[in-house]
């Protein structure tokens, strides 16, 4: 079987296939703040078929500026935790805006670095 690329725009996403889905990146499509020190989290929650939370995918963003009056723009640093989220058949992923993922057998999705 070949891996498939998925662009997920439905929240919650329920894996209705017989293959596994591995989340590679998520976004909440928020507007960046220009306020120094502004922070935010982008999260997604993996749930089993009974609705129990099993894992979370999180991106922490810290916005900062240098000499904010001279440079009216923000730079950000992103930190990712729990970067491997695999959605088995029948499980769901929720609490995000958009995601990119791959779909295939368990062995195929685990081989992607």
C-alpha cells in the first residue's frame, strides 16, 4: 500500500478508514499578536472510540519583539511536544483548526521521520 497525504479541515476528525493516520502538523489559524510576551497554545486531542482522551498534540508559541516601537512586528518561537500522534481506525482527533497528515498501514506511518 502507498501512503496518502491528508489535509484535514473537519474538527473533530474521525478516522473512518481501516488504515492509520499520523498527524504531522496542526494549526488553529489564529492571528498572530504583536504584543511582546504574548503566548498561546495550539492543541489537538486524541480520543478513543468511547471518547476518552488518550494523548494531546501541542505547539506552544511565544511572541516577542525587540524595541517594539522601532520594529512593529512580532517574531515567534514554536515548541512542539508529543509530536507523534497516530489515529487508529475508529478513533478521533479534535480541538484544532487544520492539520496535515499521512495515512497508511501502521508500519508505513511509523517509518516517516
